[in-house]
C-alpha cells in the first residue's frame, strides 16, 4: 500500500503527536479540570467535585506568594552562577582543550550517570560539618564557629547550581564550537585585542547558547523541590515543595493543580519576555 508523498511527513509525525497528546496534553487538561474543583460536601478527604472555582488560583497564589518569589529568586541565582562557571569551562573545551576535548565533555556529562537524588545528598555531606567546605571557611575566618551552611539558602542555591550546571555547559559549548576561528582572527587583523575580540565577536556569536543554557537551567530550577527538601529548611521552602506537599501529604489536589498551572504560566511569560529581550525569537 502506497501513500501520497504529501502525507508521508504527517505519518512520520504521528507517533510523536500521539505520545505528546497522551502524556502531555491529556494530563494538562486533567490538571486544569482539577484546579477548579472544591471539596465534595459530606465526602471524605481527597474527594472533590467540579464547581469551576477559579478563586482557587487567587487563594493559592496569595497563600504561597512567598514561596513563588523564593523559587524565582533561587532559580535566577542558580542560573547566574551556572553561567559564570559554565562559560569559561565551555570556552576552554571549545578552543583550548585540544586532544582532551572528548575527555572533558565526558566529565561534563558524567554527573548524569548518577542519580539526581544521590548528587544532592552528596552536597549535604560536602556542606556539612564533616565536609571540607565549612572547616575551610572557618580556618579562613570567612564564617564563624557557630555558622553552618546546611539547611540554608546558600546550600539550596549551591546544590541547584551544581545539579543544573551540565544543562548550561553543553549548549554553550555547542554554540562556541560553531564559531569559525577565522572570525576571531579577523578581529585581530582589525587591531582588536583579545578582550575586545571576545566582547565584540565571541560573546555575540555565542548568545544562542547563552539563551538556550539559561532557559534549560532556569526552567527546571524554578520548579525544583529536591534541593530545597534535602539541603534546605522550612524557611527555604520553594513552590515545588508546596505542590509536592499538597499532592501527597495534605491531599489538596485543587490547590496543588492551581499552583502548578500558575507556575507553568509564570515561567512561560518570563521565558517569552526573556527570549524577545535577548533578540532570539527564532529559538522559541
């Protein structure tokens, strides 16, 4: 049986569409329906009925606005720190690593071979009293004898920065790798020194990687709850922790769904504004 050539591309897209419809669109629809429900009158805990209570969104946001703000603050800080670490690393791999390039790339992706949870627990030990960071900082008189790093916002941001660092490094490397070295040499021929060539040529040409890396870091970081749960305290709780608690502990499905939708829309708006501001709308 033969198909017209015009239909072949659509048939090739069909498996992907079925997968997305089943595991993305349908769950989103179900989430939207759940977010406007209210407790069933006279029902047991966890039983709800559809009443189109859109006030759930306002109530959920007002009650958890502090966690929303903290989530975006931590995600922004982690993204900035990851960019500051990943850019020099990606630059060195792309232009200075020589025959060691493949080895360095393997080391960048090596954390993916370990569970996200185990890596976070390891950071709790590194930043704990038994680790080397706290004693080292005390020896340098940077922190006091009674100061700790675990169960603090510092630990949460540090864990997020480390866990999402590969997501920043790889897009940056891919973008820098595509830069033609002759372009940088041409800047030198035009009497630009190394710093000027980097600022006027390398950085602008690597901006697609910067935008992609910051998005791949910020988006999962904003919804993360593992780092805050393991490395933080009740005072560092993020919106992901609230959603997890509402779903599995309090069994308040409508509030959890409303918070999830609000977070998703907020991230979508921020990402759209960021991409337009960066001038790379073609990445959307």
